[in-house]
């Protein structure tokens, strides 16, 4: 329990209780003085009062306490003297045994277990029983018990005072001595946290020691599992320092392991140069087997991907796969021919195993095949982000085949997940895509039940991205995605963690959640990505954030992605990654064009870049972009009567219709809006039918929870009614649009609508009726 500093009133209550005083005024002056001297710190307050008693500035006669305020005021005693006072009391206690106890305890941390103190105490052959010294230390307020077997310092000042009694060099020697005692006496199954205690103590001696190097490796691996990458990197460095000069010849496996975990930790920290040094050092060794280089290969591939060198990463993967006899064609023509043959085979019923088959699989035992599976997984990711779909399919097909032939591997679940995306978005086979997603989760569950450290973040990430975002409402995806992010951090899969934070933002943004609530999480989430130095995903996150700021009115721009979060010109100029440069800038631009009514620019962008975006990034992004493209295209058609834009829009409407027919709930309201837009642009529908379609679109959007698209539908309906001369109805729907945009938090959009239609909205219903007296009445419901 953390106790905050006390105020004057609380200090006074404490003094009244301690000194058996009943009237507040009797101790108030002393309370004010104590507060001034100690700032209300509870530990300092107790120590200060003890000091006053020991120097006779407070005295107790026949049960009555007395004190001299003037003398206390003039004295130099204060919280600043606490450390000296504590040290003096330590020196005068039990002939130095308390000092030894407190120094031993300082080696063990702020909280320490009695059984470990016993090991040290007995080895040091102390005469006074440990329990006696512990009890006296508690009485002197140096330490306090925590349960029946643990103690802790009553304040950090006690620990600091004890350590200051000896020189730094002597304390370092003591730490090594204590570490050696514990290392010799601890049982093999000691708690994991003791690994860190031991290694931190033993590392105070710089001499070479293989056992200490092994302990550093153990600590580095544990730290990496806890996502404590700075500690993991430090332990790897310390471990290597303690190896003999002939480390590569005499301790090959240990040396490779330390360099590998060091490379992994440095890569997670963004220290690319040091990570490359570790990797190249391992790869230069002639006596290191191909299988032993697996981990550094993975780090090299990750760094190439992190640096947006996707084609180079794919090439590196394919070269590494060659070393384990897993060969693939390199030329695009040969890759296409092999892919078409595999696609033909994929249409057979036996291509996809059933749940019983997956459940009966055993673990993959062959180390070479295990290494190959790791490389195949990395190659699949590189192929996807370099836009090489043929290789994605070939690589995933090989992973599935190896899983069936050789057994489950920790990357098997993610292979099923990626193939699920291919079947859904490349082949249009949603039924088999969902079946593969189920196989992915089944394989994940099976591996976890077998005690395997499976690549859970990658699997969940891909199932979410390729399948669940299409079959589940965005609001239902928020918790699974946040859980995936936590899983990525827990497993050290930083790429999946950062990627999921970006997708989580999109789920919240497109779900209709309040922009203010979404924006509130942007800064801390971006800080996490930036701290992990994943600039690839930070760029995407900033673009999304800037879109939100533009809509909220926290930027002077509307469709230009420049402001607090991002700078569009800099992104386009500096980014070497087409993922951010060519596609995602335009993705967000089209999104903003749809809401800010910049239909012509959004349409031109859609025609130039939209189809390429859909081809390059099937998955969660694809589910949102076509709708915004179609809104722009239909909008431009209604303004400029451009038939070529209408053809593009109709093609997108047909695509979204096919998704709805396959069971995509998030696109039902989108299709309703586009049906209304299609009818409004001259699709042969009568006025009443257009009105009915818009009313249905608004209802579907509201029922789905998509307040932003309900606002958009209201606005588009209002525009149509104005075109048709139905100004009174138009005014009602425009007011509703403003109401919905306000509820969503798009205040910049609200301002623009009010600026554009201010006079129109202010007109009285009677004036509308006068203007339309010569027009036949129409029903809009």
C-alpha cells in the first residue's frame, strides 16, 4: 500500500494519538514545525520525532510529553539529516550485525526472503542468531515484515544509508560474494525472479566464467519473454564478456545462443547496427551449422522488413530456404506457372484438411523442417508486403503441405490464417476461407495444449485482418485486437503488436465510435510504436490520426494530411516504402474526400490509385476503401454527370454486393447507401424509389451503429432533395446530418455545412412552401 505525504492536519492527528493529547491546539504548533521539517513524509516524520527524543528536544515525564518549539526551530535537525541519523543508529546497534544484515538485504532487493538471508548468514558464520537481528531491525524501524517469510525496507532511505556505510568497490565485492553463496546453495528449481537477482550480483565481478555466461543467457531469454528488451540486450552483452577467447571453438552453442538473443533484443530496441554485428558474427563462423543460424536469419529478415526493404527480405528468405533444400522459382514467369498449377490443385476437396485431421497431427520433429517453416513464414510476410501474391500462395501452400506431411509447427496456425485470406479475397471462396480460419484457431489451440510457445500474435493478427474484420462488426473486434496487441508484446512479436495497434485504431474509427474518444488514445498508442522504433507502422498510425484531427477541426486542413500528427509532403518525399508512399496516403485522402465532399478529387484519386490498392492489400483495409471511393465517384457523377465515374462506382457497388451476399455484415449499410446513390444518379428509378432507398440506407446505418455513415447518408439525401427542389425535406435531413456529425465528433464537417447552408437552414418552413407552391407535392417516405 502506497502512503502519500501527510498534510498538517493529518500530522497533527498523528501527534495527538502518539503523545496522548486530546486538544488539537496543544500539538498544532509542533505539527506545523514537523511538517515544515519533513514535508509530511510518514517515515521521515517518525524518524524526526525519534531524533528529537534522542537529543532531548522532546521529553516524557510521568506520562506527560513536553517539547520546546523555539529550540526545535533553531536546531539543524530536518529530513535532510535522516540519512546521517539512520547511519549513526546502525553503527550503534548489535555490534555491526544490523549493518551486515541490511547490506546483505540490499543485495537481494527492496523485498527479501528470510530463507535466502539464512544461506548468507550461515555461510558468513555469524554468532548472533539471524532472527534476533531481524527482530531488532524491525524494532529499530529499519525493516518491516511482509507476511511470514519476507521482509522489506521500511523506506528507501534505510537502504541508501546502509549502502553508503561502505565504499562502492567494497559493495560490489559483497554483491559478488552474496551471489556466489546463493548460486552454490540454491536448488535447481529456484523461482525465475531469482535468476535476475543472481546474475545481477555475479556480474559485479568482471572475470570470465562460463557458468556466469550461462546464467546471463538464461536471464536474457527470460527478460525477452517479458518484453524487457533493454535488460535482455544487457544480459547478452555481459554473457559474451564472460566467455573465454576461444568461445566459438569451445562453447559454440552457448556463444551462438548469446549472440542470437542479443541480436533479437537489439532489433526490438531498434539498435539495427548492433543487431547486424551480432548476426554477421554468427554467420561468419564456419563451424556453426545451418540450423544454428535460424534465429539470426530471422533477425536479418525482420530488419529488412522493418526498413521497408520487402523485396530484399523475400530474396534473403529464398536464399536461406535453399540451404535447407526448400527451393522456389525466382523469375516472375516461373513463379506464376507454379502458382497456377498450385491453384488448380487447391480446388480439389482434399486440398484443405478437416478439423479431425488437424487435431490428429503430431508435433514436427525434424529440426531442418522446423527451420524451413520459420523461413517460409518470414518469406510469406515479405512476399505479401512486396505485392508478390503468387509467391504468397506458393509459400503458404508449402507450409500447409509440410504441416500435413511432417506435423504441426508453431507457425502452422498462421499459415492456415494467411491461406484463409487468399481463399476469401483472391479466390472469392468465403466458405473455404472461413474453414481455414477455423483450422488456424484449432491448430493454435492444439499447440498451446501441447505446451508449445506458438506464434499466437501472428495467428490472431492474420485471422483478425483477413477474416474476422469481414465477418464481425468493428465494435466486436476491438477487444480481440487489443488482446492480440497484448499477446504480441508478451511474446516479443513487436511487429504484430504494432500492426495490431494500427488496425485497432481503424476498427474504432470505422465503427462509428466518438472521434474524441478515438483520438484520446492516439498519442499514447503512437508513443508505444515509436518507443519500439517501428517507423513503418508509426507512419500509418500518424496518417490515420491526422485524418481524425482533420475531421474534428483540430487542423487547418480538410483533405491534406498535414498537421499535428503527420506531414503529407514529408511522408511522400521521404518514405521509400510504397506501402505508405503510394497507397496509404491516398487511402486516407479518399476517406476524407468522401466526408468533406471533395468528390472530384476523390474520384480522380480512386481511378488512378484505387484498383492498385485493392490488388496490393486485400484484407481489413480493403473492406473500408471501396465504399469511400464509390461515394466520391457517385458524388462527382451527380455534380458533373461524368459517365466514366459512374461506371467505376457501379463496379464497386457490385463488388460490395457480392460481399454482402457472402455474409459480410459491415457492408450491408454501405450497399444500401450505394444503392440509393446509384438510383439518384439516373439509375432509372422514380423519385419515391430514391427516397425509399435513402431512408433504408439511413436506417441500416443507424441499426449497424455506423453513425458517421448515417450522417453521410443524410447529407447525400439532402443534396438529392435540393436537386429535386424539395427544400423543406432537404432542410430536415440536413439538420439530421449535422446532428449525427456532431454526435460523431466531426466538428470541422459541421462547421463547413453550417457555413455553406447557414441561410438555407435559417429559412422558415413557410418560405419553402411558398417557393414550392407551383410544384406538385411528393411523398418522401
